[in-house]
C-alpha cells in the first residue's frame, strides 16, 4: 500500500508506537490522519504536530469504534488504512483478576474485532482497504511473566490470519505488527525491556519504518526485530526444545518477567 494521499486512522496514536506511526504516515504524505486515543491531551498534541485530527476513543467500546468509523467515512473520506494499535499489558498468571483479563481481551482482541465489524463491509464494497493490527512477538512466541498478554496477543494474531484468509481474495489487506521490546510507556521502568528486551530495545521510529516497508510490500507479518522470524521457525520445528529454551529464559527473570534475577 502506498500511503500518499490516503486516509489513515491510528488507535493508541497518542503515545509510543502509535505516535511514531502517525509521524511516519504524515511524512509519507497521507491526506487524512486520525489520532484516536483515550489520552486526549497527547492525541491532540500528536495531531497538531502531524497535521492530523485528534479523536477521543475508548477502544473498549464497540459503539464508539463504529461511530468513529462512520463519522470519518461519511464526513471526511473512506478509510484506506486502519491501525488497531492500542494495547495494554498486565503482569501475572492465572491469578490475574478477571477484570484485568477482560480489559486485555477487550483492548488487545475485541477492539480488532469491532474495528473489522465496522470496516470490512465498507472496505469490501469499495474493492479493498488495509487493516494493520498491532499484536506482538508475544502473539507468535510467548510473553514471560504475563499470561494475559501472551494469550490475547495470540488471539489477535489468530483473528488477523482469519481475516486475511477470508477476505484477501476480495481486496482486503491485513498485516500484524509483531515487535519485541520497544521503548515506550509500556516498557518504561523495565530495565532493558525486561525479558522481551533480550535482543535489545527498539525505538518507536524504527518500528514505524518497518511498518511502512511492510505495508508497501503487503506483508502479513511485520517483524521489526528480524530474530523473531528465526524463533518462530524454531518453535514450529521442535516445540519441546523451544519450551525448554523458554523455561531457561523464564528462570533468568523474576515472576513478573520484568526484572532480571540476580
Ligand atoms: N512496547 C513494546 O515493547 C511493545 C512490544 C510489542 C507490542 N507492543 C504493542 O504495541 C502497541 C502500542 O503500545 P506502546 O508500546 O506504544 O504502549 P503505550 O502505552 O506507549 O501506548 C499505548 C496507547 O494505547 C492507548 N490506549 C490504551 N488503552 C486504550 C483504550 N481503551 N482506548 C484507546 N486507547 C487506549 C494509550 O492511551 C496509549 O496512548 C500495543 O498494542 C502493545 O501491546 C508493544
């Protein structure tokens, strides 16, 4: 996809990876850019910087997502690229409170479903469009220290695969963005990015660069950290050996997966 003169929406666009996507999309010449986030102040600041439009959006609300899509589509322009990028991470295992599991499901998975519900019929009717869903390397491998993040990011990858398979023949393009550690609010305070940072912390603009390249090449998987491809191959070719390796990695980190032991 060539971004010039396109209409793009980025959820979670106020900070971190989403803000970097907005800046990079603006540099690529998008015509309309909507910076959608719960964080109204930073959404406004990013929108002002990139010549975009801020939108207050809670992606946990299916009606709010539908209303935003409807509003942009009918008042401004058909949406060419919708980035479901907002995401949250909670440390812990099965003891994680149900309310936190629900929040992770809604933000990390259902928001992608609700966006697709509003967008897919419209995009198919005009012959195509692109969905970029920010998942994580945790959705292909796992997240040491967070069951809810691992599970919901896997589900998000699964949903995107299904969309690509089902609607690809009708012109819908779907990509999953699966980075390892990136220096944002989400990883702040976890020295070296915690366990996800074993291959080093990436800066958000580098991730955005990989996204523009991946979108241009219409790749399903966008992997800013190239090591992830190798890990996925290892996991697929010998799962028991891979689990053993991950157990050794787990042993190097404390229970929340955020701090190195010793
Ligand atoms: N930082 C990393 O290491 C890393 C690695 C892999 C994947 N990711 C994923 O990248 C995406 C962006 O994360 P980030 O690292 O930039 O973190 P971040 O915390 O800097 O940004 C997340 C943004 O999402 C917004 N948001 C959260 N809940 C929302 C809601 N209910 N409605 C609307 N907006 C909401 C926040 O206000 C924030 O602006 C997430 O999906 C995250 O899971 C991050």
